[in-house]
C-alpha cells in the first residue's frame, strides 16, 4: 500500500457540516467538489499502488 508517497497528493478533506447550506441549489455544491477531488485522489493512489506492485515483482 502506498502511504505518504512523494507523488501522491494529500487526500482531500471532507467539507465541514457548516460548509454546506443543505439547500441543494448550489452549483457546484461543496460535496460535488469534494467527491470529484476524492475520485481523482483515489485514481492517483491506485495508479501509484499498481506501479509499486509492478516494480516489486521485477
């Protein structure tokens, strides 16, 4: 598992409860931005893990 890898950006922080108005009319919502950044972070983490695995099996 890749922990604190130099090329892995920090995991995005969840918005605080008060960051969202709860009205559903914000576009984009703070949660939309968070989940988009989280998916990008997960993809980067997975790519680094696969790269690490490939290098360790050589």
